[in-house]
């Protein structure tokens, strides 16, 4: 039973640590390199595209 508890705790720790490191890396990268270059490229790529509207479903 101890093995199972240790396994679950270590697994949760590793998953949490990985998620936290991803958020930190994303924040630091955005602060250092900015996001404007990629945003401008995205807008340029989508120039002239038709807007897609979300349709309402009639499910009851």
C-alpha cells in the first residue's frame, strides 16, 4: 500500500512540476522576446479571411 501512495504522490508532483515549469517558461519567454512578431504574422496570414460565426444548436 505504501508503494501505491508513493507512486501517486510522486506522479502528482511530477505532473504539477511539469505544468508549473511550462507556465513559467511561457511567461519568461513572452517577457523577453515579446509576442508582437507572432501576433502580427497571424493577423497578416488571416487577412481577407471570412469570419466564422458560431451557430446555435437547437438541441432540447
